[in-house]
C-alpha cells in the first residue's frame, strides 16, 4: 500500500509510502523506517517480504512528507501478510500499540481515544471483529428475524406505498414491504426487530418535516433488506434517503434530490435539524437504481446535530455504501462492507464528528474505501467540508488504482488513528486540496499502513 499525493499544484514533493519506505528510506537494519533516514530502500522480488539490504531491484529514494502528515506516528507492516489474512494476525506482536495512545485529543468531548490502530481492538480474545455493533449473517443470507418478531421470509408482508404524512409506527410482528418510493414527511417509529423489505426501484425517502425513529437493539436490530428471500443480491432495492435542512455548500445553500419525482429539497442552514435516529440498523442489498441512476445504500443530506446515526451496518450495496452530504450530525460505529464503488463519502460541507468506522471494499472491485470531498464544482465552496474523524479501519479491494483514504475537491479535516490496509494507494490528495486550507485544518495523525504487495515504490 502507498500514501500518495497526486496532481498537487502546491510545492510539495510527490510522496509514496509503502511497507518498505517512509520519510527518508531505511536500509540500515532497524525495525521501522524513521523520518530523517538518509539511506535508500530496495524492493524485494526473491522472498515473501521486503528486507533491508535486498539488492535485486534498483534502489530509489523517498521524498519528504508534506507537513499535514505526522510522520512520527506511521507504522509499516511486514508485507507477507496480505489484507485477506489481516483478521488472523495478532497485531499485539506486529504493531507498536503505544503509538496509538493519545493520538485522539484527550480533552475531547466526543471522540474517544484508544490504545490500538483503527476501529476495533485487536487484543480481544475472540474474533477480531467480535464487537457488539458488528454482527451480520453469512454472505448471501437474509438476516434479521429477532425472537418474537416476524420471520424475514414472511410470505404475507404489509405493503407500504406512496406518502406517509401522518404519525405512523411499524411493529416487528409483521414484515413491511416497500412498494416503489415511499416518502416520509411525518414521524415514523420502527420497532426493534422489524424487517423492512424492498424491491427494484423502492426506497424510503425522509423528506423535509419527516423523522425516522429506527432505534433497534443489539439483539433486535432493525433490518432493511431485499424482498428476494431466496437469492438476495447487491442492488436489489435502492435504500434509505434523508433530506434535512442542515448546511450544505451547494450553490445557493439548497439542493434538490433529483432521483425522486418532484425533486424534493435539502439544505437551508438549520444545523440542529433532526432527521431522526438510526441505531442498531442494518441496510442490506441496497444501492440499486432510483430514477435513472444507482444511489448509495444509505444517504443523508443536510442532517443536523440532533440526528443520530450510531451502530449501523451497510452490507452488499450495488453502488456506493454511505453518502453524507452537508450537515453537522455526529456518526459512530458504522460498518460498510462489499460496496463496489465508494465505501463512505463525507462531503458538500459536512463538518460533524465521526468515529469507529470499519470499511471493507468489495474484493477486486471497490474503488475508494473512505472519501472526504468539499465540492466537486467549487473546491473553495463554503462551509468547507471539515470533519473530525477518529478510529477508522479500511480494508482495501486490492484492485489496481484503488484508494483507501481519498481527499478531493478542497476537503479539509482532522484525521486521527487510521488503519489503511490492502488498497493500491493508502492516502490520495488531489490538486484541489490547496494550501489556503491551512495546516490547522488538515491533519493526518496516527496511521497504520498495511502493504499486501512486495513492491516498493518511492517518487
């Protein structure tokens, strides 16, 4: 894996960081590359790992790190461990865990510090992913079906269509099936354990004035899934869409969601706006076509700080996974697995706090694991996208050109404690990530890079 600054317009040297190369290259036999080393690195083709002093490839020299990358908190990992084997590796013996203590500001009121890299504690006695907020069934299965609730394969669902414009509740004793696009402009409460199914062209769209209360529990999650109970597949239905009144940096401060008839509005600058609660919720097999194009499985436009997204899983999307545009909502404990496009996108003026993300790209297909963008039409649009992100793990797809963490279109942000694994490029920043942002607005600190190749490349 590499960390790359590409297409830069400001005077910072291009940089590639691999398992065999950090700021200043290392061939003097030490365990890790150290900023300021003056020797060179060579790539390895004759064994399973790059070894200081290999002579089978012409040496190259690393460039210096840009100021916004804290080179003192970077780790490199033996490349003989490929990303697919990562879950079986004991990080307590391969990584200096002390580097990740104190990376997140200790006086923070929301972000939580850890003593391990990324989203999940590697010292757990059981499976590396055995956290209460990370639970899903076998791939290809229809999951859900809590005790006392309807079976996911219920043959007599309650069909919902059109607009919900009055206070409504859905109980878990029956399956709810969405027919086409269902718009919500009132309050809808979904009971823990409820199964909601959708088919081609179906979605639940929470428009202005609507509020979704989907407050599941760890033992009775709320599951939004495919209406194909035999062979569900990625993209079987469109997904969940929230259109709030929070800040967005589109022209005029208000945008339209054109994938739905009537092009409902979002934005407006009400940063306290409440889109609802999405907690212990799983969204499966979404990311299908809505209107003329596929949409991400979970979409939140202009959701304000009173909204809550916590303990959410987005699995097997047919498109992108999660898309937050604008707003100031805080987000915690999210799993995104199997998206063939962008796993997570934060942009268009989003400036909330967010932590504990686990993103696994679709093998061989995922393009970007985690993307932060300001505005594709105007890199200097305000309010600028400036999230604070902490405790993030990205397992890359391994595809050529894939990126674990992507900064584009003038994005800023404070990024702490990342584990970026198995992508072609670890971190990429395009030419619109410009000096006028200022170093106080762009920080990457405490990052583990995991290289699943034996090629070292420094420019």
